[in-house]
C-alpha cells in the first residue's frame, strides 16, 4: 500500500523506523491492520494478538451490533486473521476468543489461516457463575483458541508460566537455597523398561511405583540426583523418594486449559468493575475482566513486547498491557466506545500520560494520535 492510497500514511512511521510506545486507533481494523503491516518495523511486530470479535449473537448491544449472516461473519474474520498473520512477530501467538455459537467456525478458520500445526490449546474460561434460567442450557464458559505459527513445542520454550505461589523452605540448609519436594513417579503411558525398578531407601525400605505409574528417572539417573543431594527421603529415610525442586529453578506453573472465574474474573465482575469506576452512561455489555487479559498478556509476552487487540471494545487489553509494562496497539471502530470507556480507563491507570481531549487519543510515549481518519502527531 503506498501513501497515496493509505489513509493512515501520515500517522504511522515509515517503514523501518521504530514504532515506539503504544497506539490507540479509531477505525475499521482491516484498514488499520493493512496499514500497520506495511509500516511497522520487524522488531515491533506484535508478539500477542488477542481477538475478541463480535460473537455473532444476533443481538444489538448498546455499543455495537452483533448480527451478520454466518458466511459474512466468517469472511470478515478470515480477512482479519489473514492480516494478523502478516503482522504477527515470527515467535508470536494469536488468541481468538469466542462463545459456543461460533467457536467451532473460529477454530476451523484458525486452522485454515495459521495451519493445524500451529494449534497450541483451547482455553475454557468460566465467564458466568450464576445460572441463566431463560435458556435451555445456561452458557457458563467461552473459548480462547491459541495458535502459534512456530508450533506448540517451540512456543512452550518462549511462553511464560503462571506465578508459582507454592511455598519453599530450606530445612536441611541446602546451599542452593529454598526448595520443595515433588513426586518422582509419573504416568506410565510412554514409559520405557528402565523406569520400572525397585528403589531401596536409606532406611532399607523397598519401593515400587504404584500401578499404572513409573519412576520419572532411570536407576542411574536417580543415583546421580541422589549423589547431588537432590533427592528427599521423607519419614526419616523410610518414605518414597521425592525430587527437590529449588526456588531458583522455578519457571512458573504450566497454564492449564481451564480458567475459573475465581482466578481470572467473569463477565459480571468485569461489568461491575467498569461501573464502579463511575464511567459515564450505560455500561459496556461485553467487557472481559482485567485479570483474564493480564493472564493472557503475561503468558504470551514479556515487558516491552507489543500486544495487539483489533477489537479493543472498552479497552481491557490496553489496560492489562499498560499495567504489565507492554506496548500495545488497540483498534476500535466505535468512537463512542473509545471516548466513553477506553480513554477514561487509560487516564485512570496512567493519569499524567494520556491526552484525552475531544476524540483524540494519545499514548504515553508513542505520540501517534488520530481519530476519524484525521491524522495528527503530538509530543
Ligand atoms: C466483544 S467486543 C470487545 C470487548 C473487549 N474485549 C473488552 O474487554 O471490552 C467487540 C468490539 O469490537 C468492535 N469492532 C467490531 N468490528 C470492528 C471492526 N471491523 N474494526 C474495529 N472494531 C470493531 C466493536 O465496536 C466492539 O467494541
């Protein structure tokens, strides 16, 4: 796209120049994604794209309409996913949030655009804890389809674990610091013969793995670990051996695919917190909880990385990214939503940094601001 045909040419940096800070963009996301793709430097490509599109519920929400023919809805989403694929950092991930009405179509589109090998997981988020009695079934959860073009194995090495809140202690004064013990028997599904053997502990007690399980280590490896003081023998040496996992080694907990409202909030708590912040007018119908987005952002990115949300809505992703020290790009086509929700929320978390005058939004350091297609640069 050249600058003659690109309405956003004036506001995005030219190719190769660094994209600094964060950007709130008002307009249709397909146009803005296209413009970003030709302009964002390689090092500034988003490492996380979170998409929370209209779910095609057939409802007219207060702030946006959510009904389209299925084919039209699919075509629109396919186009956005294709644009996201062009823009995404090579080691990035894409998270598509949908409910049970369209999640199967969304997943098929993700397969089509990113390839089946890019599939990482589908997270179930408990969006509701009360019962909805007007429907045949009370829909209590949404789906987040997670894809990483580098594939799940390589992406696992780059993603962050969840905070490990387990307690560590150092009862034996190990110079390596505090530790806790974890079992050394694992499911025997992929075991080799070398993982089934008798272990005799320091107190002379013999141990075998329980039925259906095996030792995590071969006999020789277990001996090495024991010689290195990494095996804990409970009950004064008579208990089953356990591995000492040191605090310094902890890389966080592997996220599970089930995210409960008690951990990351639900729709009701997200709405309540928007209302509690005295935002003017009606509340946004479909905000996601900040804790949910904080978890997504912290798994998929590191401080300084860019997070992109092409369906920004009330701005939850921007708030989460800002709070966690990530740069972000948020795109929202409703100026009413930007003015009523996004700007006040941003002003609240970074009060001195945001210019929220009229319909123009600016970021802390980016100073790229615009609305209604009229470009402006500010300090
Ligand atoms: C489900 S809401 C997103 C909610 C958001 N995650 C939050 O926590 O508030 C979808 C949003 O996408 C916006 N939207 C829909 N189509 C769009 C498009 N083509 N370009 C930009 N924004 C769009 C709607 O105006 C709406 O605010």
